[in-house]
């Protein structure tokens, strides 16, 4: 199985739930250098929302406005 965890070479957002009884985990790496990890439903949700609104595609929106 491929390693889907984002790295600086392959930035992105990845969320996984290893087993039904384990909390979900998430990791995000942005091309700007920001990295974050989260464990548990609330933290993963915050990670996804923060990454989506501040990093990844959001950088393109900011640059387009200049
Ligand atoms: Zn970023």
C-alpha cells in the first residue's frame, strides 16, 4: 500500500482512520512549509478546516486577489 502521508515534496492533506475503534488521524503539509497533525474527530475537523481556509488552495485565492 502506498504511503499517503503528505511530505514537503508532496504537499497535501490526508486523513485516515486505522480501525473502527481508533480515533481518526490527520496530517497536512502545505507547499508554504506549514505542517500539522491531528488526532481525534474534533482535532481532525479543525485541521481540515484550517488547512482548507488558510493553506493549500487558499494560497491561490490570496495570490489571485493581488
Ligand atoms: Zn500554506
